[in-house]
């Protein structure tokens, strides 16, 4: 399971919370991100 | 007369609203997120912005930001230069060029001792100027204070801000204010 991302649109004031896409997750990993101890799988 | 100075029965005109210099644009909360996009928070109505963050991590982590263009395109190719100092028992200075993100704070994972940060972002939506960010952050559980400036040496017109940790997830609230000249 990939980590979740929160997406807030300031114009519409709508917020969506969903699992990251493959591209978003790869970008996160490329930034050097590690899952830590919160039980998020590091796929 | 400088508003707001109102009396009972006064009429509030559009010109009065348009004269307000500090405007709350949006607040978002996030929980256990490895990334937080704040889309469409920068626009031509305001020149400079304040962002206030209250948050904590699922693990000990740094928190970083990148700017966004369009709806949600993160400027991962930008050159982010950062300099400043942080202190715990002594003051430590740093000057780092060519980073892939801006840096907010290093903080721990205690919800009761949340961390706070105040970002001042200068002219992110104005094309052909460098976007500069000044950061003042404080970690509630360690007492770590950080004072930084970032200069992005490209001239993109930004519309949003992406906040993400280096480890685990973050939980908290972000509020964006616009400052009108």
C-alpha cells in the first residue's frame, strides 16, 4: 500500500485524500523519502 | 481613514473589502499524509503570502516544500538555494546551494508537542522574478528553532505549494494568507 496524499484546492475549498499514484510515489522516493515507523510499506 | 474602523449601521462597500491588505485564502487539515498539495493558493490578486503550519510527524523527520505550477505540477527540477541558522544549545549556520526542495523544520513525532512554522513567500505568482521564502520554525518537542531564507533562481509563475516529509507522514493544519500591496 502506498502512502496517502492530501490534495486541497484553495479556490474550491475542496480536499481529497487518496493513495499516491505510481508517479507521485516514485517522486517521493526520488526525494529520499523513507517510510519511518508508521507501518507504511516501502514498495 | 484606515479601515477596519466600523460603527454600528455602517455600510460595508466592495471598495472597503478590496482595501483589506491581509486576506485568509484557505485552511486545510491533513492526517497521516506523505504529501500535502495546496493547489491554486497563489494568484494575481496578491503579491506576497504567509503560510502558518502546525503539525507533527509519524516519525522524526524533516519537512520540505516545493512550488507547483499549473494545477499540480511540482517544480522538482528547480534550484533551491537555502541559507540560515538553527539552534538548540548553540547556533549553527548553513549555506546550501542547488537543493531539490526548500526546508521548513526538523521535528519529532509527539502530537502534544507539535511544531509550528511561519513561511513568508515573496512574489510566487509574478513571472520573471525570483521567488524567495523566509521561514521561522520551532519544534515543540525539542525546542529546535530554525531561521532560513530560500531563493529560487528561476522565474516560474507558481500557483501552489507542496509540503512533504523526508520520513513517514505528517498530520496538522496549514493556513495560507494573501498580502495585497
